[in-house]
């Protein structure tokens, strides 16, 4: 099997973008719980994201969500982030919290409402221009609840037209990243329910339109790593939204429910050339910390991705290929499983120290006093959340 020393240099290539909304209050449709130290401003969210990067070295950018993260001066916000030691990443649009969009936004039958949604994305692109962000990520809560309620084909045509209009506004290396989700909040059909629909839509737009794969947005039993392999084959895997699910779109800490699935996914990313500086796949988190503290939750998340990436890099691909070509089913599986079962935690701790990072980032954060500081300072005002 490959040794840790053989793959340690590749660990410096890993970057995991954290979401601003992970630092705000969140919950379920039943209850959103507040917690001491929760940010009240976008700047406080950025500061917390910067803390994750200081202790892990893994999270150099924070994604923004518009309008949740609206500010008057985005160039000033960019400078503030840089002073904190991080950058501003993906800009996420929001067309699911406005009454006008009850029956659709980019797919709506009313041209005025479609234009309103398009204009929102134009505004997001203006934010990208000010922040230096590369990616505009679009997730659409659009579809229908009852058979006959909507013209499903007509909605696809209107979606294609709307996306093309938005895509034309991008410039330089900016990308349109289309996310899919198989159900919720629409339950009979959703307009972008699977990777095939997302691929069909972005393939028609151009090279700078790609697919986002959210690991919680699939039916139970879906072979997600197969989708990863296919999208990499097609050159259309743009980004991940990493999280964990037990039942549906739970948005729990990545690797919490099924670490082996995360390993399998990351193996396909590495095998398909999507990992590292030569790859073009953005690793992002899309998680909510409903009952745990936000910053430790994000630290644990990025460390989970790092650990499974290290294990995926340990797969002896030459031996695996030979076993596959020989038709040795059990040997091929054994080689694969040997890497998954390898405990790399001590090796990662030692490697972090060579990078000037704490061997145990979680322990170092808890000892730093940062959590006590923000809980003492952030008293009063309105805590950030889903609004």
C-alpha cells in the first residue's frame, strides 16, 4: 500500500470553502435555536470563518449568500476578509424566500417574475465583480406538488432561456454552477432534480457552466461516486456541497453518517483528476449546526474531508488496476479497503506541525479562548440566521 510520506506533499493542495450561513443560527421547520456568540453581521461571520482557517489551514475562502449577506460596500468586505487572512468565495443566489416565487422563479410563466429572478442573479454577478468571486451558484426551489399543476416541459424551456440570459452576463473566468436536488420543497417534480437534468442545462450554455453536487441531494441508495465519475468524464463537475444525511437533506457534518461513502467519493475525485491545483473542482461545505457550536462544527467538517482525502490518496492505484484487469474481485476490494481502514490521524497531526499548524486543531481552538471571547462580546443586536 502507498505510504503516508508518499502522499503528504499533496495535502497542501487541499482547499475547502466554508459557507457563511453555517455560522448563523439554523434549525428545522420546527425550531431554530439561538446560541451565544452567533454572528450578528456579515463581518462577524467572516471573522469566524477566518478562525477555522487559522486553526486548520484548510479553509481559505468563505461563500456568501445573497441577500442573507448583503452589505453596502462589497469591496470593503473583500478588504476586511483579506485582513482576516481569507478570501470571499462562491456567491449563492436566493430565489426561494420571496412570495413572487411561490410558483417558480426562473421557470415562472409570468415573464415579469422571471425577469425579477434574472435581475437578482445580475445583482449577484455585480457582487462577484466586487469581491473577486469566480462562481455563481444557483439552486432552485422550483417545481410542482400535483400532477397537471405545471407544464414540466415548458418549465424546462423557460429555465434554459433564463439560465442563458444569466450566463451571458458572466465575464472572464466566472462560472455558472447549477445545483440539483431530487425533492423539496416541491414534492411531485422539481425542475432540476438530478445530475442528468443539471448536465443537460449547463452543457447547452458553454464551457463555464458546470454542475454542483450536493451530497445530501439524492435518493437513498444512490451511488454518488458513480455520478462523480460521470461528471468528471464529461468535464462538468464544478463543485461539491459536502454534508451528511441520514434521511433526506439533513445538512449534517460531512462524514458523520457514512465516512466510507465520503472516502469513495473522494477516491473518484482523485482518480478523475478533480483534486488539487491541477483540478477545477471546488470543495465546499453546505452544512448547518443546529445544536452544536458553529466554529467547532466547521473545524470538524474540514478535518473529516482532509482525513478521507488522505485515505483516498493512499489507495495503491497500480495494484488496484492490476487486480481489476486480472479479474481478481476480492483482491481489488481488499486493496481498496486497506486504504479506507488506514488510521491517518497521527500522521496528519505530525504533518500539520510541519506546516506550522496545531497538531489537534479542535483542541487548539477550544484552548484559544476565541469561543469565550465572542460569546462575551456578541451580546445584543440580532443574531444572523435564515433571513
